[in-house]
């Protein structure tokens, strides 16, 4: 319905079951998305290119205003809880990591 391929939910369900369209996981297309989320042809995307290795990753833009945890929805109050900071610091010390934040 979103892409204009079906006029209503019944037609969309029939189309999905027909095998005429393909469903596949985001990672098979160098895309990052939520586990049960959808990425489709008309969605706006963030495109990130690794200049060193030349690989490209894509993710759809969140249109939600809720406090969600996914790529592109950073909020300082939930970046890393203090309990996790303490655990990471201990694990990182064992690896001789300087505890850089990887934002």
C-alpha cells in the first residue's frame, strides 16, 4: 500500500503471498534496520560510505518521536547507562582499551 502496489490490506496480503515480490533481510542489501522493520523503495535513507574500504551502508530514517533504541535515534540520556560504563571499563582494561566512546 505504501509503495502503491496494492489498494488495501487484502490486496497487499494477496500480493505478498503470490511470490511476485521478494522479502529479504536488510543485511543482505548492506542495510541496517530494526528486526521487524521495513525498508522499501520510496523511503528516505541515510547512506554511510567507509572511505578507507569503500563499503557503503544504508539505513532508513526514523520517523518516530518515541524514545527508541536504533541507528539514527541517539539521545544523550540513554547513550550508555552508568552501570554499563562500569562493566565496559573493566572489560576494556583487560584488553588495554582506553575506553574511548564510539559514538
